[in-house]
C-alpha cells in the first residue's frame, strides 16, 4: 500500500508482492520448530498458536506465491489503483492467518471481517462493468447479513458459557441448553455462508461471475479454504465433545449433502466456464465439510491437503480462462491444436478437481472421505 506512493511503474508491483509473500513464507517457516501440537496462548489467550496453524499458513503462502506468479500481471490490469488491489489481497491474507490461530470468539469475528470487507471492494474493482458493481453490492449485503448471524451466535454462546475462549466453552457438563445450541447453529449457518455451502450459496455464482476473473480466482480458492480452517478449528476444539457434537453434526451433514448435490447438478447446466467453476467450488466445499464433520486427526490432515490441491488446480484453471477471449465452452475449441501445453495443463487441473486417481485432488478427496468413514 505504501509502495504505491513511490512506485510509478505498475509492472514493478507484481515482483514486489512476490518478494513479500516469499518473505512471509520464510518467516513463518522459521516459526515452525518453535510450536508443537499443544497450543501456545498469546495476547492473553486471544491467539492460540499450534504447529497445524503454522503449517496451514505455509500452505496458503505457497498457493499465494503460485497465484502471484501466474496472475500478478492481470491484477495490475483490473483498474486504476493496482497498489490498493495488492494491499487488499494482503489484508485478506492477514485475516486468514488470524483464522488459522485464533483462540477467542472475538478474534474469530475479527478474522472473518478482515477477510470479508476487502473482498467486497475487490469484487467491485472493475468500476466500468455493471456486473462487477452488482457483484460487489450483492456480496456486501449478503455478507453483512451473515455477519449478523455470526455475532448473534457468539453472543448466545457467551451468555450460555460466560467465556469467549474457544477452549472455555464448557458445554459438555450436562445436557445442552437451547441457548448454546442456538448459538452453535447460528455460527454454523454464518460460516456455511462464508464458504458458500448450500443452501447459503445463492450469492456465489453471481459474485464469482461478476467479479474480475483474477479476483474470482483468489476468492474462490485461498479465501474459501481460509474460511474452512476457521470452521474446523471452532467445531473440533469448542464443540467436539460427544454430547454437543451429536446435535450439530446432523445439521452439518444435511448441509454437506445439499452442497454436494446442488453444486454438482447445477454446474452441468452452465454455459459459461466461469459460472461452471463457481458451482464447482460449491461442490468442493461439500467435500471439505466432511473434514469438519469428522472429528479425528485424519480430518485435519485432509483439510491441509485439500486446501493445497483444490487451490492450485482452480488457480491454474482461472489463469488459463483469463487468457481466453470467449468464456463459454466453445472458446476452448481447438485449444489442443493451437496451444497443446496449455490444453494439457488445463486437463490435469480439471482431472484434479474431479478427483481422478494419480492427481492431488484424488488424494485430497480420499483423505476427507476416509476421515468421515473413520468417524462413522
């Protein structure tokens, strides 16, 4: 953001962002040996740092590096303020980092807001495009509405337990009271909206279709898996006790089934590849929800692998789509003749998203489904 005051050459912003993300990755890697599986509380318990959280951040930095290498030149072309676009992306990254290590429900709320608000700006960054303006407004209104659910859920949980700490939710003592259950369900609904799970997915196709394609590539991948790490941390650490879990697992199981069915079936009828990938991201959210429902160590490993495999494959698909003149399926006709290497890469990315054996996507799906089966 500050570099925008001094750098007049827009092309220098991409390499600067790449250097920034490499620096963040190195600093994070140096922290990895310092933390174990037992959480280390910082800032009076506001943050709860674990080895898993830092490994997840390293995966995100790796995906961001690939994203900048493939798409930084396209970010510069969105509009008149490229330094701000890069700055907003880094602010979102900051929110994802907090989502990976929060130890307090208020920090969860701050993480979700730091992730969400810059997205509303990025979605509408192509000011001359009416679809971009519509995407931004729709995302802002729907996002604000879901934030209300999150705050109400946090308030009810605080009323029931007297604590904001994610380890201080003493819900296992005795039967679950209605206030606690209502709080858990409201938070589940809000986080389901953030990760575009059905039936809270209605904003997704319009926002992904209207936003600049390079922005869609970012918010449908890295931002989505950032929402999932917040989801899995809260529900496994705070609500993982057997007496509590039996109430919310059923609700999330219904949401998971609906997400898989609606995401896959609706994708079949799309004419635009961009909208098809939007519905594909809804379907992938359904698979990632298996990791939330399955409360075991395999689920944590599965979400890490899924984050990497899904993000890289989708970023690759979008980086090819940006260079197409026609976003319909017809635009891909003859691609293997004119650009065989690009067509081969696109095929591999799509195979990975489908989960064909020998791709990372297959292993990711295998892990989350194994976790669900192991949980019963």
